[in-house]
C-alpha cells in the first residue's frame, strides 16, 4: 500500500487547523521516539549523561592534561561543557531531522498526519535529551560557581539558534534521504569532522587571526562561542558576519519548511 497525496494546496499554504486536529499524533510520535531510543539498551537513559561526561573526560585528558592547551583561565572540564552540550544538541537534531522521513517511512505510507510532525518530533526528542543532559551541569555549577555567568539565561537563544541551523541544513536533506538512506550517516560524519575545525574542544586562542575571521562566516562558530559566552561570560562581539549568516539561516529555514511541506507527501512514490 502506498500513500497517495491528493492535496491541492499550494506550496505556501499551511493548514493550521489540521495541525491542531492531529496534535495527539504528535505527542504519541514524540513519546514513541523517546521510548524506542532507549529500549533494549544496557544503560537506558543513563547514556544521556554518559555521553557528555565521557567526551569531556577524554578531551580534558588529551587536550587539557597532555597537550596543555589554554582554556582562557577556566578549568578545562567547565570550559568544554557548554560547547559539548550545544554541539551534541545540534548534531542530534541535524541527523534526526535529515532521517525523519526515511526512519518513519512505513508509518508515513500507512497513516495520514501532517508530515511536518516528523521534524518537529525529531527536534522535541533532541531537546528532551539536551534538557536531561543539563543535569550534568548541576554538580559542576556548585563546584565552579564562581565561573558561572549571570547571562546564563541567554542559553535559550543559542538553543533556538542551534535548532535554526539544523532546520536550514537538514530539512532540505530529509526528502532526499528517503531515496539515499546513507545521507544521515554521511551528515553525521561530516559534522563530527567539522567539530575539530571549530573551537569546540579547544580555545580559539590557539587559532590564527586570519582563520578566525574566516570562521566567523560559519554559523556553527557563533553557536559554540555564543553558548560558551552565555554560560561562562566570555566576551563575544557579534560582528556583521553573524547578522548576515543569521539572515541567510532564516531565509533557508523558511524555504526548507515550505519545501518539506510540499514534497514530503510525494517522496514515497519514488520507491
């Protein structure tokens, strides 16, 4: 059985009443995805805590103890925590959005619901993991409370910014990934490699000035530096590359949503 889309809506039209009508489906999709993610695992949801702890421990040992890289006067574990947490959120959101259609292909071919629920479900699942992993920050907050910035509330903006980047990149790939199933894996590898080219696990103090100027055209640079600034109070000047890339992300994100809404109903016919 193949789902047939008989909708005559134009590409710029959204049926908001339909979103409200099927809201219970969205709730069930999110709960189902969270349950499936940790079902039949040895440690279950403990992995949400283990992942950043292991990463921070390994990177602190390699770059903080052995390589003795600078950390801007901040203890290396605390220096790593903001960038590791926000990068994990971005990585998980991007990979799950890119594979949201292909992962739920059988369900999407049998049951009708607004297809935008699939990337929304991916974002909600990633946010659940992120908010849960923030509990790692609680004991570190008390240990290093003198380093915590009063601008901690700005973390909300950088979480939204991370989701915006994910949407503007991965939502374009979601329909393509139905046909080429390795798109999600390829994206994950590319982002893992990019992590070492950005000041995620080390300070930008060791980077040449010319390279930093080039990196400022990469929105992921601002994501890492902005999150670190919000939590630790590092000085951050939002120069014009930030505002131009933000505008580009907004345009790309809006167009990606319209693209997905228009094509998600018909990609199943490719198979």
